C-alpha cells in the first residue's frame, strides 16, 4: 500500500479489531483447543497478541492460515526456517532417509556428517555433541562447564534467554515491578514458579554492554563460577547487540579467571557462514547451536574445544538421550547447512541491511520514533520508542524506552496486511524471499507507521 493511501489513524484498538476479524477462525480454534491443551497450544510463544494464528501449510516464504490468508512468513518458526517452507533439498533428504528407518538404538553416519559440517564452519568447535533442542544443549554446556571446572555457579545476562530449563530460566524476562536490583548489581529472578530458590541463588546476573559492572561481579564470584553463557545478540528477551569491545573484554576476563565462556548461537548462527562469533572474531570455549541446524526438525548441539570435551570422553560428565543425534533431524540439517553456502548468507544479509537502512532513513527524515535495529543480519527487531534516535543498549532499556502500545499496534496491523513477524517486535528472513517481498514489507511498514503517527 502506498504511503498516504490509508487516511484513518491506526491505534491499538483499531488494529486489534481488524486482527480479531481477519483471524476469527484462529480465535475460535484457540478456545476449542484449550479443552485439551492449556492455552490452546504447547508453546506460549504461539500467541500473536490475543491468540495464535493457525496455519494449514507453508510453501517457500509464505504460510497459509486456516482462514485462507497468505502471509509472508517473517517469523520462520522463530528463525528456524532459514530456507522457508517445503524446500526441496530438505524434503528430498528426509524422504530419502525415511525408508531406511526412522529411529534406531544405533549410531548412523548422518550424525557425524552434520557434526563435520558444523566443525568446519565454526572455528572454536573441535568436537560436538547433539541433543533434541538448543534448550537441552544449553543445559549440556552448563553441565560440561561445571564438570570441567569443578565449580557450581553460572553467570548469565539479564534479558538473555537460553531455554526454559531451571538452571537458565533466571532473569530472562525480568520487569521493574519485581525489583530486579540496581543497574550496577542486577539480582537473579526466577522466570517461573517451580524453580527452586537454590537454583536462583547459584545464578549470577550480568549487565549487557557494561564491562566495568561485569568485571566487578565476575571477580567477586570467580572462585565458584563455572561459566558465563551469553548471546552476542539477544533474542527472546529482547534484541540487544553487544559492543565489540565488550565481547572482547568478557573473553579476556573469563580466560584470566578460569571461567568457561559459552556463546549461545541458537539464533545467531544464521548471521554468517561462521556464525556471529566469526563476525566478532572472538572464540568461546563452548558454542550452543540449534534452530536452523536441523532444517526444521528438532535438534540442538554443543561444540567446543577438544580439551574441554575430554570430560565427556572420560565419562566424567554424562549426557545421553533417546533421540540425540536423530537420523531424520541430522539428514535435514545436512541438507539445510549444505544449501546455506556463503552467497546465501550474503543475500539474506543484503536484504536485511536494506530493510534496516531504508526504513530508518525514512523514519529519521520524518522525526518518527520508530526503528529497525540489530546487528544487521537476517534477524532484526522493530519498535516505537520514547524519542527518535533512541538506542537499546541493555535489557532495561526496554522497560524505560519502548512504546509498547504503538509497537503492538504495528504488530497487529502488519499481520492484517499480510506479514507474519514475531509479535514481541522481531522478524527474520528466509532464503526464498525476493526483492519484491522486501519492497512490500518496507512500503507497508512506512504506511502503518504513518498511520500510527497521525
């Protein structure tokens, strides 16, 4: 839709009404499914404002809803589907593997081949172990770090998300109402009931992009701190990009203090052929991977130095699961990773850079407090803020500066107009997306933002 074509002002109320009307059948199905599944579905994150949007199928860069609407999928199962839907390379790999057997109590060569691909791309990874999800692999990484160091506590960043497991579901989504402590000394807060106080007490919380604060906290706890786990660009807790100097400083501190450094690249592996750590040029001790590496099937992995992995070789640390290294997930992952050559990453990053540049230049020219932000690869965020030019530097900036009502109005309105991002204010691209898709997203965003600012 061309800028200025829609004259009426867009509000949270008007966008909500349009959304509920357009996706009425999904609302009905949500209520129906509540009778057998709490909330209507097993993932709370399926909620898109008032309810989830049920789909019938996906093809390429599009999903097709139960109402019959075609949406450009900018959620991509929260960054999993980097090749979009029903990509022939992945479908063919799965169909080729299925006749050989779906599940075994034996190893297959699919697992080792996928490991070889990942090891060849991520410089810090010399050995690797698979699980069924990145959440499991985060837990695996923490256990390895504890076994290797003999220490108990773990450090993570406020707003960092590493799955729903007890040890890491701490301060992923804190809020000022819960009294999370002062900026210079954030306190650990459990993200859910059912997490023991002892687990929370073993967690040290760090502040993004403040090396002075982090250094003080790390030095105070170094005697009992097994690891620091971090995202180079945070995701589920809100997008925050870490400064180059900050990441280098954390690496230097953890090396000096004998603390295992874990990079959670579950999302950020899509940043480039060598992951986001390759762009920063900083090597962790352990790397967690997931999402795209399974080609759409459930998988997770943790990789790292051969020295640290000696605790697994010696059976000092035990990790094993029924479906770890599942042949179908590994086969799909091989197909996905082989398809994602260096030019594929470059294409996605060019499109992402264009979206970020064109929308931000347009918004600045009109003094609108709307922005697209992130490191510049194919996972970005959007938000209305308190003023034009605002930067998001820490998780607490979300509490202080994000205009939630306007941002949610945009999320609802963009879905009504045929685009499906992540409701909380994020989106990712997939390889089938065309320049015409990017054009449409940019122009529709301009039109919606103009309507909200009227």
